């Protein structure tokens, strides 16, 4: 499913328990540097009802600033670990963003290794 299928209310996720979905570290990280940064700006790990899209914009804004610095620095090692995913220049001057994966367990998202290709 997409990250839009996840509801912040654990009781509402009973039907999707076990389902995998991709999302940005900004919303999934329970510990580590991304979680610490999120806490420093006052955001809890699981989005509250109705607040997901604004939380995503904060993460995109943070990464936009980080990308400005990385793109100007010839020493940048790609991909760059951003709060919205692993970022790197792609085709047609676009930034490619690889997401983290989560699985709904007991109504809450738990970070898991991503599925592999065919």
C-alpha cells in the first residue's frame, strides 16, 4: 500500500496489519539522528490525525536546504541521506529519492528492510 493507507490511530489499522509500505525516514525513524532532529522541531514520531501532509513538507524543506549545499560541493558523496530518503541526482536533472520501508504491526508502523525486486 502507499503511506496514505496508514492511519495514525492504531485501532484503525487492524485490517492492514502485516502490510508493507514505503515512507520517508522523517516519519518512520523511531531513534537516531532523524528522530532527534524531528524531536528538536517538536514533532512526535507518528503523525497525528490530519497532520501528515504538513509534517512531510517540513521534511522536504529541510532536505531542499541540504541538497543546495550538496549540489554546490564537488566533494559530495552520493547518495545523501536526507530526512525524506536517500537522495541523488537522476535523469533529466531530477533528484531521485529512495524511501524506507515499514510494516504495520499491532496497528503501528515498524521499520523493516525493503522488499527486493523480482
